[in-house]
C-alpha cells in the first residue's frame, strides 16, 4: 500500500486500528492532493477505508481485513461509535467522516478538475443509474466506466480490463464490507497500473446515488442515531447491529486494561 496514514498524519488508536485524526474537509483535501498528483505518482492507489464499529468488529475476527486496515493509506471514522470510542480511550477524533459525504466531496472535485471516475458495485444496473444521476448533479463529471458488484472470479479479468480502459483517477467500490476492502487491496497493483490514484469502499452509497435507497434523515445523522433509523427501516439488520453492542463492550474492556 502507498503511504501509511500513521507516517504522515496524527491518528487515534481504536481497538488496534489507527484512524486518521481528520475532519471531513481535511480528509477530502488530503485525498484531493493525491488525485492531483498526476500519473507520474506511479504505484498502488491510496486505499481509503471509511470504517465504522461493525468494520472494526469484523476485523477483530478476520486477520486479512485487519491487515488491510493497518496497511491502508487512510482510515477515517465513518461512525459515531468510533468517535465516541476515541474519546473514551483518550485520543479524541475531531468528528465523524461519513463515507458517502467524503465520496461526494471528491466527486465534486473530480467534476471541477476533469478527473475520471469509475463506479464498481451494486446489482446490475445500479452503478449505471448512479452514474447518470451523479452527472446530473455535477455537470462535467466524467464517469468513465461502471460495473456491477456481482461478478465472480471468472468475470474478474473483464472487470479489471474495463477499469484499465477507463483509466480513472478515482475508483468507488460499493460491494459491502469486507469484500470491497479485500478486493481493492488484492488488486492494488493492477488498479495502480490502470491509473487509479485513490480507491474507496463506499458500501451502499451507489444505491443511494441511484435512487434505490435513502440515507437517514438529517436530524438522525446529527444526533448520531443513524444506526437506529436503519434498524427500524430494515429489521433484518438486527444481527449486524448487535456488533455495535459488542464494540461498546470491547472498548470498555480495552479501557479497563489501560
């Protein structure tokens, strides 16, 4: 992986994962500097992970994801729980950095600067619909290519070839955690050769941009209870939200050890 956030940025350690101590604006500016570096900055793209408590809990039982988080170019706190934990553990992060908002900040910059974007993920047709709506939102945005996220190992070479032909500066992958993070890490060399400078896992953002899903109301996001809104909207998420309780327990246990 390219430059470690530990080496160049202040960070907060949450259960062994180093989160960059950046605001949303600061994270956007940091990534824009990489996007603007141009093709002469050869090598793997800067892998950016927007991690929430569920991501951290999955990583604690998934050695490869844990390695990817530790080696990623930038890890930011996409979750109120991460900010809460950083304060409990004595190294407070400045604010939550929602992945979808970070991606939208970068899309606006790409539209302005003429940097090409590739959308990967979602069910067939979702990435294309997201691309159309994003171009309406930001005229001039170059969505150079799209591909659904339901490809298998036999189709993967076609996906990589499509990315190579599109030569995007920014790759947004919405395939869910941990698949998107693992795939971006495993294919880092190929993506770098394709011109990708920044790669981000964006989870369900493609569905939101395509108009197939909606974010929690703004008041929920301000209060930090977006998770509760999602649980009410999708009761099937109950098992996933249990990880939040496990996360709280782990933070308390970690704090007690210190």
